[in-house]
C-alpha cells in the first residue's frame, strides 16, 4: 500500500501563523495528485513533511499503514526509511559524476551489491529513455535529459511514493509540455503514487487525477481537474484556476440570480444563499451576439490567438473577457450582447 494520509496536519515556523493549516487529505495508492497554489501557500512545506525533512507542528502523516510523523507521540521516521523518491526543482545532479554514477549514488550509500546496482540503474535509465547515455556527464546533457537523470535517481530506489517539487519549472515551454506527458505515462506504467508540487495550472490540469488547491496554508478544494475548473469551491479557486469574470449579482431563489441590469440567469449549481452574491463566468462560457443577450457592452479590444478570438468587452464600466470562435468577428467599438451559458455563484465576503 502506498497511500499518503494527512490527518489534520498543521505546520508553524514561528508559533503564531500556520504555513499549513489543518490539512486533511487521503491520497490513494497509484494516484497522481498535485498540490497547486501561489508562492507561499504551503505546498512545498507539505511535500517536505511527507519526505521527512520537517515534522508537523500537530497532526499525523501516514505512508501506507505506517505513521511516519506524529509530533504528539515523538514519531519522525527519517527520510531514508520512508520508501520515497524525490525530484527537486534544481535537479540536484552532481556535475562531477556521469549519468550512471548519479543514478547509482543512493544505492551505493545503502551498500547495495554491485550486481544489483548494475541491474537497477539499467532498468531506471530504460524507464526514462536514457539507455546508452551512462557515461555522459551533466554538461553534455540537455535540461530535459538532466531532469530525466534526477527522475531515474528517484526511481532506482523503487519508491512507494514519488515526490516532485516543481520539477519542470527550469525547462522551456515545449520541453515542459513534453515532459508532462512523459512523467504521466511513466507513472501509469509503474503504478507509483505521485505527489506533484506546482504553481502552474496547466501542469496540474494535464497530469493530475486530483488537485489540492491551497492558499496561505489553507486547503480550499480537493477534486478532479474538471471539478476544480467547472465547479470551484470559492472565488479564490475560480480566480486562480484559469481565467474567469467576476460580477455582483442578487440571488432570487435556489435556481435564479439577477444581474445588475435586471436580467435573470440560472447558475450551474443551485444555491442556498440569499441576498448579494458574486457570480463567476469563464470567458468561453459567454457567447457574443449582435442582438439580445443577458448583458450589453462595447468591444474594447479583439486579439487573434489562432484557435480563438479573445475579446475585452466594456459592460457598464466593467471589463469582461470573452473567448470566441475565430469566425465570430466583431470590431472594436461595436455594441454587442453577451449571452451567459454557464456560471457559478459564491458568497460575498
């Protein structure tokens, strides 16, 4: 079993504020879960607590059926006993060692036999498609190849859990996209539990079975990429994941809200709130029309992005982003209707 469980985990560095505040999540065997959020949200701290590099202030962490961290009872298993592999943002590849020695290093520290080292390093390099490069040094490798060396070094330990801390952030955009799919394909093939830390929404959406969205130490939502995107738990999640437009509205009943211009629309999820609320609508869920629509506005800007036209529309002094198919063309200065096809509603703060 390679479940990872956070049981009401807190982490404070100064005794006053929490870098991780009551984290409670169960990551299943073989699941790919991303910790996603802005800088300082607690995602890397959470990863380091799984690895054993730091202890929670309160709460328990399980790997499989073992409690690996429990400050109340003085439990803190060292990293080398946790059956984890870790890949860092900086790769941490030793420049004076060739590929084989880099990958073999953790096995050498554990005094694994030479025969087993040869076999396990060869298998790890095959997993990341670096066979035949054993004698090359890091300066002879591309950024993507160095990242594969770091990945092979983590896999050579045959970990139950693989921890990745922003591993693609130093790569260019095309290579980053390629490596996303390589890591996901590798994880599916060897069925290892992966916990992936990133601030990149596209990475999290493309790779994850579930996403843990964090901000200022607080877990805002845990769900599949589709759940996170289409039914965000609050306005922070809606605003952080992709683009969205916010506007005030008034709740009429469970199934209807009234926009500032008096138009009434139905939110995607029924609400039990009352009074003023905040409406969120994605740019691609607004259709521009010549006449009618739920709102009316004036086109301020039109940008061609290849597969879509990106419009900025002024609606009574509020800028609304709209993504439209390239054949639906309006010019700057045109008066347009905005037909809202899907929206969600949140409490006013």
